[in-house]
C-alpha cells in the first residue's frame, strides 16, 4: 500500500510541474531488467570484434528515451545513424525514416536498410504492407540494438539490406520472479500503462515473462489526431536435456494519425503547422486534409521458436517463425468516383446506394449532387474562390447542391512463415584455430493489397462513412518464396584472423490481379554469389584491434516492377552494393573508441524510365515506362565513437560522422531528368555531418543523463533543389531509484525525460521535395513499481 500511495503522490507532483499544461507525467524507457542485458554502468559502443563496423545501443541510450518512445529512436546516438520521426514517440510510421551512409528506410529513399528481430527477418519496413521493429517490440522490453552500419554478419537474414542492418534484441526473463507496473504520461495527452510479470524459475531450467501495455497520444500540432497502441510481449527460455530453447511472441494493435509534410518555404513562413487541418469545415476540398482521416491501422502477430545445442565442437541452431499482418491506410478524397453509368440526370448510385462495383475503370468524378442525387452541373465560366478550384467550389453550383466526398481505404494483408538453420564448427589445429559456419534460410510469403472507396455519409457534418464500399478499385495478390544460403571460414593465426565467405539469394516472386483484367506476372531471380571477406589484427597495444573488410550487399526486386508486363522486367537484376571498410577499435574498459572509414558503390539501382528514352529496346510504344538497372549511390565517409568513464558514476561519450553520399546517375542526362536525379548531389535525407556528445551519471539513488546531437544540412529531394537546414537537439533525463531511501520503497523508481529541451524548430524526415516538421520540446515522466 505504501508503494501505491508514494507512487500517486509522485505522479501528482510531476503533473503540477509539467513543462506543458496539456497533460501530466511521462516515462523513461528502462528495459524490464534481465541479468544478461548490458549493465547500466557499461559503456559499450564499439560492438563485436568483426571485420566490419558495428555498434550497439547501451542502457544509458535507452534510459534517455521516453517509455512511450519507439524502439527505432534508441539508435539515434550511434555513429552514422540519422533517425527522424513525426513526434517524440514515433507515433507515425509515415513520418519515420532512418538514414545510414546514404541508404534509407523511408524518407523518400525507399527501403534499403535491413531489420531483424532477435536475428529473424521483419518482413520488410515499407509503409504499404511492411512492419518496422516498433510493431514487434515494446521499448520497455528492449535489451539492445546491434547496428551494422555497412554490412551485417554473413548469417543475417534480410532481403532489403542494401546498406546497414539493424538487429533489435528483446530482453530475457529475470532469474527471480517479479511483477512490474509502469505508469507514464506527459505532453500532448501522452499516457501509457505497462505491466510485466517475470516468473522466475517455473520449471527446471525454465524462465518466462509476459508483458502488456496500452498507450495513447495526440498529435502535437493541433491535437485532433489521436494515436493508440496496445501491445503484448511474451518470452520463455528453457533447457531440455542438451537443447536450449527460446520462444517469443508479440502482438501489436496500432491506430496512428499521420503528419503532413511542408516545403522549406512553408516552414519558413510557419514552423508550427503542417499541411493538415484540425477542424471539419464541410468543404471537401479543405477537409481532404483533415488530420483524423489520414490514418494507418496495423495489427501484427509475430512469434518464433529457436533451438540450440552442441555436439562436441559443433554448435547447431534452428528456428521457425510466423508473422501475420493486417493493416489499412486511410485518406479522404474530395469527390466520389463515378464508376457506374447511371444515365444523364439520374441519381448517382455511388451516392444513393447500389451494388458495389468491382474492378471497373473510373468514368469520372462527382463533386456535388442535386437534391435528387444526380451529379450537379458546374456553372459555365465559374473559376472558384479563395484558392478553391471551380469543380470543388460551392459557388460554382446551384445553391441547393450538396458536396460529396469519399473515405478511401487501402487494405494490407501479409502472411509469412520461414525457418533458419545454422552450423558452427570450431577446431584448434595447433597454431591455427579454424571456425567454419554455414546456414540456410527459407521464407514463404503471401500478401494482398485491396483498395475500396466508401461514401462519406454527410460531407457537411463530418468524416463518418458508409460501411459498405461503393467501389473496389483493385485487389492484388503478391507471392514470394525465398531461399538464402551462406558459408564462411575463419582462420586465426596468432593475432590475425582472416575470413572468407559467400552467400546467395534465390527468389520466386509473383503478382496476380484479382479484379479487372486478371493479369498475372512472375519473375524468378537470384543474386550472384556475394563475397564477404575480412581481416582483424589484435595489435601489441593492449585493447587495440585493426580491421578491414569487403562485402557485397543485396536487395531483392520490389513489388513495383511486378505490375509491368514480363517483357519490361525480364532483364532486371536484384540490386547490389559493394562495401569496403577499414578501421580500428580500442577498449580498455574505462576507455572505448572506434574509427571507421568506408567506401560504398551501388550502381545497379532499379528505376522506372520513360520508354521513349530507352534505346535498344522496342516495346512498340505499348508501355509508358520500363524498369532498368541504372544509376545508384556512391558513399564515402568516416565514423568515430568514443566513451570515457571519468569517474565510476560518470561517463562521457560521443560520436562523429562525415558522410559524402552522392547519386551516380544513369550516364544519360535525359534519363536522369526523367528519373528525377541529379548526379553528384547528396543523397536525399542523408546529412553530410553529424555529431553527438552525451554524459551519464548514476550514483546511489540518483541517475541523470544528457545528450546533444547536431545534424547538418540535408537535401530533401533527389535533385538538390530543396534543402532542410541543420539543427541541434538537446535531450536528457533525471531519475531516482528509491529503495536506498527506505526499505518500503524497494522496487520504486521515478524518471523525468525531455526531448528537444531548447524547443528548436526544424525539419526532420524528407518526403520528396518537402519534409515533416521536427519534434518540439516534449516532457514525460514515469513511475515503476516492482513487487
């Protein structure tokens, strides 16, 4: 009872001292502890000993985040990484982007960064049917994120890791039983309730946990957009005989309100508002931008089972996984689509009701209707008013005309299952130690995208819509069967380890139209054998290691080209990038540092080019465009990281990035203009310079941390015509673990966290010539109680 009373008092105090009057308290994303995760006093920044650069998120980096934060935001302090989100909580996947070394996930640059969950593939991160890591893991159940800025371990399973790979690692169950409650709240209506139960040892060599959370937040611009998220995680570790078993399952139900992007000129004129509106006016041309009608609804179920065992010198591992996603994207077009010829002057069935039309081409658009439900006639010569085009303006129709509009849904379904297997044999041949690894990955995936249109019941009143669609525009099935194998041998002689490996992907992709012309397209493709080689050298200076590596990264052909006839895509090849790295790591425990130089060339990007600009291919002008492997990205740069434990309770750390990532172009000026790329320009959404400086202090009951990140100028288009200026963000937290104050307060902790303390206005993620507004100052607090 004392804990609950103290908790209520602390939350009440935080509510009265909140930096913004909108709400109450908020949280810090401290992982729900487990004995195997990095200790809070560790300063690991340099990652594992490999031939390529890699870093990992520390406990302090996670603690600097709100308990409502997305797991994507915790990597933002690592060298080479730029994460941009629509708010401090990552509550809009549409506005979220990650950029590393000139390769992007979102932000107008496509999907070029791989993601895995505990080493298993996430199924893609694209907005239209993909699932980022925040759909799988609650930040309070996150152990760390392993970031491979250029190339991941050869065994990594991802088919879109043209650039970096992010491996999000879930926390393990605690050794002792524990029940944890966390309540969090803060600015913009943010609130979250989280509970986790760790079983301790419930059977011989078996531990487990189950966690559940629910969170709500409003958009920070006008407050009309509401985002909700309900999430469940569960994990079990067990040992049966000589086999170690790990099982994990998560369920996520998100309903997100979106943010709109603005041009640099719009931002300069008004840095506090985006392209959306927050009040319903009854005028469809204006209300198409009503924030609550632009939404992303996603439900994700994911689970896996892993088994590991050792047979002498041989380690074996196998895993099976399943993922189910159901989603919907919403938008409110300011018209009804005319899809049935009801006859001139007759009531429009799209408005008065009728059987759903499936797969037909649009005949036109209906903007206003007469009292009988027939399409209203536009007044000849009318030009509209107040920036509203004539066809959308009520002044251009009879006074008794009624405005109409649609609520458009794009439905996403994705079901995939797969399995992996790995073997690791290590043997000591006297003065030479050898490690041989090999593995296999298979995934079977089936997806569907369907778009339907619903009539907004009364466009003058609000966005409520009819449940039955008047038009189903398309329904498309996508299939993917994928196989990947890898093999690698590593030889260690004294201080030198040399690695040489190969991996290869085989893909069978298909696309089938279920409505309209019922067309079907399939393509079988494979990568070349992809080489992965490297050297590491443990120098005579204790703690110093040098490394160098070469790798070929891979991205599969996306769904877009599958919509074209076979002759337009028959010569396509999957995309590849050649990555060279050289660097050094230094680790004495108290001081850790890394320095990496890299050179990446990606020159077979898949792009769509107008067919009249392509020579040597005759399509009889039957296609407007053709997909080709041309152009790409050239990226060179330096990444540095340093952490120094000044005193046992105080650690200073920082990182610096210089990234010269530019477009290569197609070699043909007309084609470059058609694609919209200017060769030599910095890649969209990729800052050339970034740096981070942070400090963390923890002693007795008190803990605190602060971090400052600078992000340089960025292009927000692919031609270098639109730029976003540099910005510097300061974030931090203070907290207390109260068990040292009183035995009655054992297991009670309190944290206040703030993002963008200086309330700087800036542009964040690129959106193809425009950008989303940056997050304003956001203060949150959390209270955790352990039993």
